[in-house]
C-alpha cells in the first residue's frame, strides 16, 4: 500500500510538472518566467512563441495522460501510467540530447523515478 501511494504521488508530481511546463510554454513564454526558462531575450521569445506553444500543448497531453492513468481503474490505469511515463522519459532524453542537457534532470529523471515506482508497485 505504501509503495502504491508513493507511486501515485510521484505520477501526480510528474503530471503537475508537465502542467506547469504547459503554462510556461503556452502562456508565459514571452514573460519573465518563460524567458528565464529559455534564456531568450524579448525578441527571440516573441519569434519562438508559436514553437513554444506547440511544445506546451504536447506537455499538456503528457499531463492529461498521467492524470488519466491515476484515475482509471487497473489494469488500464497501470498501463496508461507506464505508457505516458515512458513517453516522458523518451521526450526528456531526446530533449537533453538535442536541446539542453538540463532537460535530462528536469524531465527524464523525474519521469524515470516515477516509472520505476509504478513498475515496482505494479
């Protein structure tokens, strides 16, 4: 029971993280929080805002999938969590390799920890 609760909390935290990334990339990209995240000046943030919004939408889909996994009855909930956490890890690894290494620690690592917890609890 403790292992399952821990797994659920970790999945919820990863979902919340991706919900926050959605907000940063879709709504705050040109404002201070988004510009601090990207390191872009105002002009570059404005120029890349449509790309960031697209990324934000994808992060929102990851968050929605993880929430679905938390509320769906097993075995569906378990399978959905494994699928979406795997997507988080793959996206984080790809982002770290192609965009910014800190994505490894900000996205892939939390996803991998939550995935491990889900698999152990499963």
